[in-house]
């Protein structure tokens, strides 16, 4: 049923989020285990918001939609994070899948564009909101959340493979360029903040 979560989807989200939160907190989590909670909050919101934005954008367009874990992506993320000491995170633990019902057609360019950019738009908007709140409050957690959201937006905008950026680049290069510029600008600001 539309908007519902199957047990498979819930399991895949929980596993993907736990792995990503650990990897984004590595290696700091080894000496300060409580840092995992910081990562759980920052990465959890960024990851869940990104994936659920895709899911509900597809549902709004009338399609069945669920998140599915990609075990090979999780393994690749773990290997790269461990090999680089946490310097590089391959943030592709899975993806939202969607399909038409029996009497529906496949999504047109406009629908596919909306679904593809939904997760990225969430991360970009949250990144800028965190930067504004950081400027007002000075809370370092907000700067960390901005960094995580900026990284996820930029990573997902890469125009290759199964990433959102490949579809968006093919469908609408202007929107892709604008999102990349806004995401990169916020990411740089978060790094120097």
C-alpha cells in the first residue's frame, strides 16, 4: 500500500543507517564511542531524509516505492572507509526503487526528474538551514550536520552509475549544475566555518 513500510524496507533502512553512521564516525568512534550518537543524529537525519524524499516523491507521482539495501555498496563503503581511515565514505548503501502499477506507464522525464532530485534537494536545504543556525548559535553539531548533508548531496550528484546525478544530468543539465553549485558552496562554507 502507498506510503507504508514493509518489514524488508525497515530492515534495509536500519542496517544501511547503522553502517553509514558507524563509517561516518570512524575512526573517532574507536576512542570516543559516544561520537556514534552524534553520527547517528547527523547521518541518520541526512540519510533518512534523502531516501524518504525519493520514496514520497515517487509515491506522489503515483508509483509504488520502497528503499532497498545494496549489500555490495555497504561492503564497498566499509572497505573504503577502513582503508582511508575514514577520509572517504562511499555513501551508496542502497536506493529507493519505484515501479508503476499494472495499468500505469513508466515515469516520464518530468516525473523522473522530480523523483531524482528529491533526495538531493532535501540534503541541500538541510545543509543551508544548518549553516544558518550554526551562524546564529555557534553549535558545532550544526556545522557537522551541514558537512554531512553537503557531502551526501555532492556525492549523489556525481553523474555516473546508479546515482541520482546520472539521471538528473541526463534529464536536466541546468538543474544538475545549479544543485551542484549550491551544494558545493555550502560544503566549502561548512569546512571553513
